[in-house]
C-alpha cells in the first residue's frame, strides 16, 4: 500500500493489527459525545490517564534520527501536542510542543510560526528553547502558500540553489498538505489531502529533492505525476442523525469536539489509521501516528491544521 510496487505481506500485517482494537465509543467533530461529557465532569489528572491509553515503550539514542525515521511497522506512536500562548506575542504566535504521551512525557519537537514572513512559515526544532532558523537544532519547516490552503514540509538541508550539483545535500520535501474548499463552510468537516514520498523495499522513505518548486510534491500531485508518491486523505466523518453531528471513532484518544479533529487514511484501507489528531483540552491535543509517517511529518501536518485557511472556511 505504501511501497513502490506494493507489498502484500505488509498489507496483511496491517489488517491483522487493526483488528486488535475494536471500536468502543465514537467521538464527534461538531458536538460533544458521551465520552466528552464524562470528561468534563472530572477534571482531575487521573481521569485523563484513564481516558487515554499511553504510548507503548519507545526508546531511542538519537532524537534527530528518531523524529525523521518512519514509525516502526506495527507500532502506533502516541503523542501529545500542547499549545503555549503565554507571553507578549504568543497569543498570535504560540509555541507548540510534541511529547510522547506516556509517564515520562519525552520531548520530541517544538514548532513556532515565524513573525516576518509573507506566508505562514513554521520552524520545527528538536530543542524546546531554540526555535531559530540558524540554530543547530533546526530540524525542518512548514511553509504555506499565500492563501493558507497548501503547505509543504521540508527537512533542514540546503536550498536547491545552494546545494551541490548532484543535489546530494539539498533539502528534501517530506510532505505536502492541501486543504480543499469546504462547500458547507464552517459547519462541515474540513477536507485534507496529504502527499508524502513513497517507501522502498527496505521500508525507507524515497528521497524527494526537487530542483525547483515546479518539481515539488504539490506540482507533481497537481499534474498527477504520482510516481514514488503516496496520497492520503482525511477520513470522512459519518453524519449521525441521533446527535445531529459528524462522527469519527478515536477509540478514547480524543475527548473534546473540534472542527480540527481528523484522521488520515489511505484509500486502499480506510481502517488503517495512519495518523489521528484531536482535542483533549483547550490547549492540549493527542497526535498518534503510524508507519509510514515520521514524527516531523505528523507534527507538521498538525501545525498546518492550526493555521487559518482563508479560502477553506
């Protein structure tokens, strides 16, 4: 499903994995679910831990390597995103932090919108206290178009204009995110397309180092040149008459209704959740991702969902 040419054995493995966690409770996009109402009654920290299953044990020696490596197949990496609005300008430019959602709360990534940019531009760092473009902890960035409807995720290597002729040290495009126009306006769920590089037979990401924007992920997708690319979409919520709301099943990982809640899937297997993101408190969100995504890709996709969409609302 994710490899160039496909791999039947791995598709079987994914189908086996998805049957282990049967749906228990449905979560809503536009109105509170029963789980949400129970959550609001008890605000204690213990309740939160009981509601959300923690991340499986994940160990790594090198943080930079880990956040760029695809998740291990068969493992769901469960994380938490927190939004910090404190400070003089953080109301407009909050800082976002990604931690593993377990007892140790291991820090993974931090991201913040750059102030003097024509378009939305988020820097992503492996140091929560260093969010500078020139810092050694800079790991990647998320950049939008002028309308805030299309985003590209880059790693921290060199711009093509400054790279070697063979492009070996040029930056890679790790993902592209497209928000489609929502015909229902603010009331309906948003529609997302996520394009990522394909995987080789060893389960590694195929490098995408375009020489110009005309050869990038967004243009390739627009021209339907999908060689070595994977197209993912957000799972369409089901309309439920009883609650008059759009519904998605997050298996207890999301406890508050929000138009930003979403799940990312592949068309060939709607039950294999590649990524899910949703609100659990005013400034706290769960983010779970699986193979073939890495932490930087998943975090950047989440950051794009926070950004204002002029043409999509």
